[in-house]
C-alpha cells in the first residue's frame, strides 16, 4: 500500500489569507491610511465648529477702565442715587427716585387723616402720624424716612421709634416736608460765642503781624527775601473751631424741655419757602394734647448747618436748646 503524502492531511489555505500573510506591510499601511482619513475628517469638523464659534463671538470694548470710581455706576449729584447709565431699567428707577426726592413723594390722601394744620391760601396741610396708625400710613411714612436717612446720615430705621410723632407737609398731592419729634425731659442751651467781623479782622491783623525779621539774601545778582513767621497759639481757637468746623458748644447745666426735634427735612424744590417753620408751628400746637408748647420747651438734636440756621431763625435766638440721647 502506497503511503499518502503529508499535504493530504492539511486543508488548502485561502488565497486572500495567503496574500495577507505574504504582504503584512501593505495591510498595516492600509490601516494607517484609514486612520489618517478618519482623523482628517474629525479635524475638519472641529475646525469648522471653531470657525462657527469664532464667528458668533465678537468682542468689542465699549468702556475704558482708568481707575475711575464710577466705572460702571454713575452717581447723581442731586439725589445721590447710583445707577448704570444706558441701562433702561436703571434709568427708569433713577428717574422715579430723582423726581420723588426733588419734588416730593406722590400722595393721594387717606380716609382718616389727622390734620393738625391747614394753610387755606395755598391749599396745603400738615398731617400727624403716630405709632398706633394704620400700616398704610406707616408705610407711606417709611418711604419718606428713607430719603431723610440718606441725606442726614442716619442708619436704616434709626430715626423713628414708638414714642415719636411724625408730621408730613402735603402740597399739590405730594409730601414735600417731614418732621419727627420725640418726648424729652431736659435740654442744654447753645453757647453764643462766635467771632464777629471785628474779631475776624483782628485775627487777620494778628496773622499779618506774625511775619517778622525780614532779611535779604543775595547770591550774585539774585536776591531772595527771607521771612521768619512766628507761630503763636490763638487764645480763642475753640471759638473758631465751633463755627468754622461746625461744632456746637452747649452749657453743661440742663434745663427742662418737653419736645425734641429728632429730624426735619424739606424736598429741595420747596426749600426756603417757610415749610420748616410751618412744620415746627404744627408740632408745637399738637405735640401735647393739653397745651401749646413754647419755643423754650422745644429742642433740636445735633443740627446740621442748615438746621442750625433754621433753629436760629425760628426761635429768634442763637442760644436755642439742643438735646442728646441722655436727655430723652
């Protein structure tokens, strides 16, 4: 018997597989080409996406920041409100706030008004608001107090407390003035010791007389006047500080008082029209139920320069009464 050949024990191979085995480099090259093609396609997609993204984003500089304090916000020099110029919402808020601050808060009236004074010639009236009044009246009062607190430097909610009585001056359907008063027990007289015109001229002469020992220094053809100024302490420096720097001195001895003006304010468009005096008159007539207060029974709390002028004019005296927290 003839022995079979060894090739009979194996199946014939696929010619394609033989080609792959014979040319492994070509297969590897083909795979690399396919990968490169795929990466090129994905790269083109990313590039196109970046192109679209860059097309949507356009950067433009509208402001120059040079360290200015109001780079983004502008402060109104009349009402003091900070807002963004050009922003429609901010411009609208500022316009409303500015009008209320300058012309007064719009007032339609209440059903139960406590009228304490009327001025029929102008159709104006003064209303009193106390802690027992309705929430509607107290909310309106709070809207007025926010302007007073801002301008006079009070903290939020610092002006009003339960014992206070508030007076609102109504004119042309707007609240144009407000006064807040509180009960007190004692007060102190202001010391009248401001320098007169003669004293001021004497001070000027003193400052001129300090220039002593004038000598002439020469360097070649150039001459210099040397001036020695003698420094001396003024004997009445505290008087100058009192009136120039705004400090007010009062007597240490306390005197009896019943009513303290905690704050008084009039809108800018109605100032110098006697509204402050009319509010003070209404306060004196209605603060106590059984009597009308005298000028000497009313005091002012740390008045500003404008408040000092009003108190002097109203009381016809420069030695009016002021009070502090310890006098309440």
